[in-house]
C-alpha cells in the first residue's frame, strides 16, 4: 500500500524536474534544494509506511501518526501537481499570446509560491506538534447517493483534501451547491455527476486545477458547459454521453491538450469545435459530425482536423459525410487503434469517390455503412481481414455485393435496404482459381463465410432469387475437384420484408441453424410454414427455434 501511495508521487516529482530541464527554465531560489529534500523525505515516509504495513500496527496513537504521514503524502502530491500545472499553463499561454517576458515573470511568481508550499509540506512531514484533523477533513474518496427529499450536505465542503467525488442525486438544488463546492474542494482529481438533475456547470469548475476525470453522462437537463472548463489543463476524460439538452461544447476545447477521452455520443451536441486537432494525445472520440454549411460551419471542426489524431481507438461514428478532399486528409487508415467505425453519409449526394477516401485501418473489426448513395461498395472493404461485424444499411443504389464470403473472420452480416436484385454466388466469393496448383486426384477445399454465425436480411424488396451452389460445383469435369463449404457455423438467420424472395438456398438449409425468424415474406411463409402445410416444411423442421410473423 505504501508503494502504491508514494511511488506515483516520486514519479511525478522526477517528471516535473525533467520537464523543467527540457524547457530550459532554471528553478527559482532554493526550490531545487527543497525538491531534493522533499524526495528524501518521501523515501523515508515510504519506509515507515511499509514497516507499519508489515507489522499491522494496532496501537491507535501509532495508527493516527501513520495516517498523518499518508496525509503528508497527499499534500506533496498536490504541490507537485500544482507545479506541473503551472508549467503547462505557462507553455499554453506563451503559445497563444507569444509574450514571453510577461509569462516568464508570471511563472517566476508561481514558482516562488510553490517553493513556499514545499516548505510548508516539509514542515508538516516532521509531524512535531501537528494536531489531528476531524474525520471529514481527512476523507479522500467519497460517494454520495441522495434521494430527492434529501438536501445537499454542506459539511462536505470541509473535505478539502478530497480526491474523488461521486454524487448520485436527482435533486435540482445540487446545481446551486456546486459553485461553493468547487471553490472549496480544489484538490479533486475525479468528479462524477452522472445522471444528476443539473442544468449547467458553474464557471467555478475552472478552479479545479487538479481535475483529471469529469463524468456528466446522462445529465438529461444539462444545457451548457462554461468556457472556464477549458482552463482545466490536466483534464484527461470528459463524458457527456446522453446529455440530450446539451447543444455545444466549449469553443476553446482545443486548449485541453491532455484530454485523452472525449465521449459525446447520444448528446445534443451539434458539432465538434475547431481546434480539436491540437489534442494529439486523444485516445477516444466516439462521435464526429461534418457541418456542411449552416450557422455552425465557421465554428465547427472539419474532417481534416482528425489527420494527426492517430491515437484515436475504440469506436468512432462519423455523420454527414460529404466532402472527399476532407475525407482523404483525415487519414483514417493511420488510426491503427480504431476497432469500430460507423460511416453515415449525407443522404442526397453521390459519394463513390468519398467512400474510397475513407479507407480505415486494416485491423478494423466492426464496420457500419449507412445512407451511402454510390453504386459500388469500396475496394478497400476486402482488405479488412480482421472484420468481425459488417452492417450495410440504406445503401439504396448498391446492386452488387463484393465477395464478402472471403472475409475470413466475419461473424455477423446485416444487409438492409439495398437495391440488390438477387443474392448470387458472387457475394460468396467462390470461383475457380486458374493459377492454383492441385495434383491430379486431389480435392481443393474452399469455405465461404467460414466464421459467419449471424445473418440478417431486411427490406431487400426486389430480391427474388437467392442462388444456391453445389457443394462440388467447381471443376466437376476435371479429375481435380473443389469441395465447397458455405456458412458452416451459421446459427441465426433473420429475413424481414423480402416479399418477392421465393426460396432459401440449400447451403443455408444445411447450416447448423438454431434460430430462424421470417417476417413479412409471404412466399417463404407459404413454402416453409408449418401451419400453411408448406411443401418444404421438412427442410427447416430440424431448427430448434422457428418463427414466422406477418
């Protein structure tokens, strides 16, 4: 436990000193000497805490003394964090204002203040005549769940050393308590107000210089975030998902250069402000919309601002895609950590060139394409060899599918509202390879959709035929034969609103299906339905779960 408490502080101390060297800024006065002394005291404290842990001290007076040592460690952490923050703010202001002398003077004053604080901490580490604080003042982590009838406890303001705070409250009066709370609890690193009934975050949030994590998810009535939030230069994560009343982010969000996680999806935010390109350490950006005209265009970031954000990973949804040049500059293929990508196109635009420019990284595992108006799907789709889930929705001009059966790891496929006229052998990706070397009498084995487990087909209103293929259809006339296996792991099949489709291919009927759901497909119901005494009921009767709906 002692190592967990002290080691991060020592690391931060080393990092801050190293940062000073990199910036070629000398330490003020006696601070360097005091820093060395601080490090020595930290090591001594770590030894004492480890000894107390080993001996499992029971004596109350000794335990109180050990707890006081822990408090000193927290104080040291605060001082070092304030020091690091001062350096970061100085760099940011210098870059923005380009007035070096004034900022240097301000930095000197800040460092002098920090030197005094280090002295105070060193004095406290002696623990001579130090008095014990009240219990609330020594609380470091606090979770509160308040009913609507419970008023907000003002005593929490005394917990000035609080590091993390979670408030689960539906009472609207919480909003009125926040300004004073933020003025008092300036050491907070993590603040969770998710699901709270607050309409705004007060300007005083800018005083939480140590804040790393701010969770406002599902604050349904939250309407605004103050510009002072952009002064939180240590902020690493901001979550406003499902804040449906929130219409915009602070316009200077680009100042949050340490931000790693920005979660917006499901909120009412209309656009990402300009300047996001400065947040080069961003790891999570779950939503981005392109503003193509309108009052927000001058304030909104365009797709090219994603160019240097190559650490973005996880899931990204892009809406209103419409400009091929911006799309190419976004360089999505360089975002190697991206696993899930959803592309939503501007509906009334031909965008064949655009989609080719949006090539994702080859390691992508989930891909959704919606409202695409081009005639053909992109060439890069077949390079996604790690793709597990593919969803194609409302691509109403697409008449032919690429050979999706060749995607070796595809487990789930959804085809919805396409202009397909038939599902033929082409999308299985099976064809004779003239260059393949097969010895006489040998059987080449080919598998289409080798890992597909779930297939959904919706609203293919023009499809009449779903072509089958013989299991040994290629090379029958030769001595050499190709053995074909199709969808050998298919477990779940859903077909909805395909009124002209007449039959299912044999390879689907031979698959190890566990669920078959057919809805609004009158021809299929007539052919396979049990109640309709369908002629081919026996071909599906072995499936455990079968459902027909009108």
